[in-house]
């Protein structure tokens, strides 16, 4: 799976993190700027875990769409069983563990939903002769199965409730087919997710996921 990764030597991340923390002490107003806090959180992840960060928006944009006009990647809250993707006519999308309403221009928000900005995707038209619109997007709402997390990773990496984490994976087809190569993530900012673990699902785990199909 090709994703847009950001990395930094752990020692340098610690230095940058401590410098920013000191800057906050000297000027409390800096904390009020969202961009500074986002940087603080991202550097904190790198200095604490020594692991990479994935830029989700760019990763999905570069991965693009498959032959059916659906995203090649999926992301969902780690405690979800099904992942739903709502395509929006401006090229944006919402990924959620809850079924989304294809007729709503402002979909309801579920905790842990991941929203992509406009022009991220170039959706295919259901009717090529008509302009793109809410009612002319091919496969406007799609869904697939969410990977399960192996026990050893649950024990080692999960420090809070499972709903506070996300899973990223490559989708072969948006059908009830078990995925193969997930990545466990912790959301840091709207578009940056810290990598916690990667793994390949075993035949047993894929069979368990397949059993969710109803």
C-alpha cells in the first residue's frame, strides 16, 4: 500500500517538540493558534513513539480510484464492523462506521468520521452525458468490511478505548471481501494520523471477518 508518509529522526523530533513547548511557556498566545497545536501534537507523536505519520488527504488523492470509480483506500474507526463511504459532488467524501444518507448534502456526523476536502476525488458520473451532481455520481454510497486487530497489537498499542483509533487499508473491491494489509492509526489533526502498527491478516482472521457478512 502506497501512502504519503512523513518521518523525522526521533532525536530531532524530541528537540523540536521541546523547543515548541518552551515557546508556549514564553508566549501563551501561541497555544491559541490551531496550526501550532497541530504541530505540537504531531511532534509529540514522533518524539514519543518514534514512528511515522501518514498524511491521509494526500494519500487518498494519490491512490485515486479503481475501475469502478471507488477509492482504492479506506479508513474507519477501529471499532467499526462496516466502513461506509459517501461521495459528494464537489470531490469530497466522508468515511464512517455508520451508514450514510446519499441524499443529504450535509451528512450527519458520527464520532471518528473522516472527512476529505473538495477536489480530493474525481468521481465518475452515472450518466456521462450529464454534469456531476448529487444524483449523478456512480455508486454514491459504498461499503466494505473493516479489518480486525490482532490481540498482540491490542495489548501493545491500544491505550484507550478502541473508538479513539482508526484503521487504514487498501480495498481490492468495495464488496464483502476481507482486507489484507491494515495499518493502525491515531488521529492527530484533521489530515495527519500517527502510525502505531502494521500487520497482515491471517487466514483465520480473514475468515472471522468474512463471518460478519449478512
